[in-house]
């Protein structure tokens, strides 16, 4: 079983946990990657979401060997057998525990943004991670959750190696795992997109769940008109006969909205696109990040290159958005999403105010590039030579106002320090200049 990303894994995992819906469970995500998965589970079950912060206590001379774990609320789980066989001194144990306790407190405060921990006493707790390698942390989390008073502990993961899965069946009252492949070597190989989950994404998901904005699965598709107060909601969009999910953010008084067309193997949860969207929001621009493909469609790699289909869905979603807010609309496209954005913008009645491409494949829009009228900014990394050449050819084919911006030293994903910030600043200025100014 191959998962598109953590969102897809969470949605599939939620279906396997439907039988717990009536138990009023608490869903606990292991940071960092487990939280996006847990978020989808909590939404589907209408459950509360929290983070379970666990710190393994490693033997001083062999850190990978854990002699126990600690959790919030002063919970300690110690293996007396390892302490005895390792002839560990109490002073050494205390030193390790003190250092890990400080890091545990820091993480818990950072992730919850100061909110208190959810009380687990007498409740069913579902511990969720994005996958299992050895299972040591997951097993420790189950012990910590039980010590915090949970009456029933369920461990749920999308994928795990068979041997670890067998061991973990004794760690919880119930173990749910969607796939236990024999050819397992790493969790990331079972995901198309296994990009690192940043702290900010964990904080954002926990905050949204705590606010109740979409943890109960409410459809936020009702018309709102121009935003006179901040709006942050999950929306459902019917486009070309399929239902697409998106995140709409409208700062108060937003005078324009930028729609994000994600690239190959990415989704609306892409940390790179969210980084850019947050910069646009801070500048007073609205954003709509949504998935152009359903989770099932994303499993087929060929669909991310179906530019015509992606463009048609983007066009339908644009019409849906016009019904929500009568403001100028721009497109931000990444990778193959840039081709979809330019193809959609080339339609005679498109009325798109501006387009920005990040590491895009505008060449895939083909001869339709000549029909684009929206001012277009192409951003490419200087160390992405093949894509740079394709963008130079695309710029020559454009007949609208256009500019190619090369960020020195940046590669395709703009992972170098400061590179993504430059992308965000360039996009912000382009949209402000052409949509607002």
C-alpha cells in the first residue's frame, strides 16, 4: 500500500477506526509527522486532538538503548531490568532524565502554544504516528498514555514492518495498522510525499483542532462575501464532477485572493506552499490551498501530468471562489501545477489578475502559453538547470507581461537557507503590484 502523503494516510486510517466513533475518544499524535495523520483521524471521528510528547531515556553509554521514557504530568516508565543489567547508577539516570524533562517541557509548550494538556482519565486514547520503524517510541507513548489515566489505549499507524507490528500488539489494547509489508526498510518509502513536518505545521493543526473550526467536519462552504473579519476554514469544492478539499484563509479586508495549484506529488499541506501562503496572508492577501486530485487519483503518478484535467478543475474552483468573494484572483503554481495555472489563465474568459510559478513546468502548457494575458512571474532556482532552461523557453513563448527571476544557489525545492523566503517575497510583491496596486 502506497500513501500519497500524511493527509491521505490519515484519511485511510480514519476509516479503519470508525468503530471507535461512539467511544468519544481522544486522538493523540506523535510529533512531528504523526500529528498531520492524527488530525485527519480526529476530524473523521469528531474527536478531540492533542499531541503526545514522549522522551526516551537512553542509557548514557548507549543512547539508542532506552531504559525508560517520560511523559507530561510527571509520568515515568522505567525498565528495572535494563537498569539492573546495565548496572546504571542513580546519578546517571537522574542526569539523563533531567535533560530529557527540560526538552519535553519545551516541546509540549511549543506545540500547544500554551494550551493545557487534555485530560485522559477514564477515556479511550488513540495514539497515532505516520509509521513505525522499531516501535520503541510508539510503545513508550502507549505506556505513558496509560499512566496518564486512559482506560483504553489504541495504537494506530498506516504502515509498520511485520516484526515491529507483532511486538506492538502487546503494547496497546488494540493495534490498527493498514499495511505490514515484508519488504520494509523505512517509513518514507511507503509515501509519495514524506517531506519533513515542521513545528509550525504541528502548532497550526493543533490550534485549528482546539478552536473547533473544522475538527467536527463541518462544511464551511456557505457564502461569506468580502471578509470583514479574519476567515480560516476548510471548504469543499465541487469541480468537474469531483469533490475537492481546500483551506481558505481571508484576512480581514482582503482585496484579492491567490489560489494555489500544487505540483506533482504535493498537496494543500505542502509546507513550502503554506510558507508562501502565510507570507501572502500577512500582506493582507487571501489564499485558497486545495487539492486538484482526490487521494485515490494521487496514487496514480500519471494523473499529476494530466494538465488539461488539472486546469479544468482549477477553472471550476475559480468560479466557485468568485461566488464567495468579489475580489481579483491570482494563481500560484508549483511544478506541474504551474502548467495547470497557465493553461487555465489562457482561457478567453479567465479574468485572472496575475500568475506566479515556483519551480514550475510552464512548458507543459504548450502553445496555450501565447494566450495567457495575466502578468506572469516565473521563479526558478539557479541550481535547477533543466527547469531553468524550460522556463526560459516558456518566457519566450509568453505574450503577456512576464519576468523570469532566478534565485542564485537554489535547487528545485528551494530548501537552501533563505531561498523559500525569497520566493515568498517575490510572489507577495508581484501579487500586491498586479492584483491590488
